[in-house]
């Protein structure tokens, strides 16, 4: 199990399968939060079947996480039929060709994956959701200003909810971030500085505006998904990059760390199920295709992913050590 945005980056860069479930389907109890409306946990595995099995074992209410509700678990393994015949699939045009970010071979690989779906009987159409390009900014406001009351000031848990409070985690983080700040990565330091400044000066207004716009973003995807069962786009717009060198500046580090979320973060905001499916190898590096479904419809996402794995592309096994 791994958190949503980190899962999105790792699954695409490493060539493995990973699912960010519908918000609230899998309990978040005991995991360290970022911001309670953005937090998801989902399975990461070597095959679609393993993802489905893990989801069956973890989905459903645990009685401790009040974020759960409005979505019911289902048997997911029976959905793995190996067929997409007759399935309407939408190529989300705004997910491709991000200016200054998208790598042509990544876009080309996912476009070829769309054609592969079509050759296997799916009905692939182009769909548009212009608000998708604003999704990363909506996410950034919530994840920066909105995370401050929960993560640093709330000692990792926040308040004003009736879920389970792991007190040992709260006590550890309260000590750690106050007395070991120099050991925190630059991304967390940026959150503390920028998010804290925004709360003091703007009093939560950017987060509030972003949360209101999140409803508009959800409606945009609902409109696109009214035309198809799934959206298809690159998981990441680029392949894996080199690790930052010790000599890299803080700005370079931050750009590497946060410059990959263009297609991932909007679906973290809207809570739709989204799955990485390895679809190609380019220059020796994995390329990931993302399948996004309707609220609570993990079964359709897994069905399409399974068909692609069986009939089109199965990622090579990692070398034995």
C-alpha cells in the first residue's frame, strides 16, 4: 500500500501497476496524512491481478476512518475478463502535450496504447475537459495552505473529526518537526514556510477558493466521463529523470520533486479512481498510461488494465540480483 501522489510517480517511473482508489474506498487509518481531502491509499503490485486482489482485501469501512462513505467495495477479480470489446474509452486531449513538460515519446506511447485498445474492439474517442489544465494549481493550493493546519500545526493529524487518533504518531511528529527541522527535506520546509505564510497573511482563503473550484473540476470530469467509461492519458508526462546531485540547488531539487504531478494531482483532488498501466519502454525507461474511471467504478478500470496487460504489453520482469 502506498499514498496516492507518491504512488503515481513511483508506479509510472518504475514500470509497475498501481491504483489510486476512489476517495474513501480504502481506509486511511494509521497512515501519515498530507491533507484530509487529498489523502488516498492504494495497492502497488507487479500485475493487475495482484492489484485487484489487494484491493479486495483492503477496500471497505474499518469503522475508524470517517472519510469513508458513499462508495461500496465490490468483488474486483471477476472483472478481469481480458476483454474491452465495446467499451467506450476517451482519450483526454488535455492530458497530452503539456507545454515545456511533455516528452514526445511518452505522448506517442500512450497514443499507440489507445490505438491498441481500438484494435481490440474498444470504441476510442477524443474527449475534452479544459479544467484539467487548472487541476494542478487547485491541488497546489490545497496541498500547501490546506495542509498546514493538518500536518505541521496539527502534528500530523489535525482535529475536528471523529476518526481514530494514533497518539504515538502525533507525539513523534510533534517532536520531530519542531526539533529536527534541519533534517527535513526541502519539500517539507517549503510547506512549512510558504503554507505558514499563507495562513498568516491570507487566513486560508486560497485553500477555500481551491476547494470550491474542486467542485467545478469534478463536474468537468463528469462531463467527459458521460461520453465514455474511462479516460486515458499519460500517468506522467515524462520518463524517469536523473536524481538530483548533491551540488544541485534547492530550486533544482524542488523543481524535480514537484514538476511531475500535472496529470496526477487533478484526480487526487477529485477522488476518481486512477490506475497506472505500464504501456511501453522508451530509451530503456518505462512509460505509464493512466486509466481514470467514474466514482466507485474500479471494476471497469481494472478490466481495461487487465485486457491491456494480457493482450498488448506486459512489463519485463526486473533482473535478479
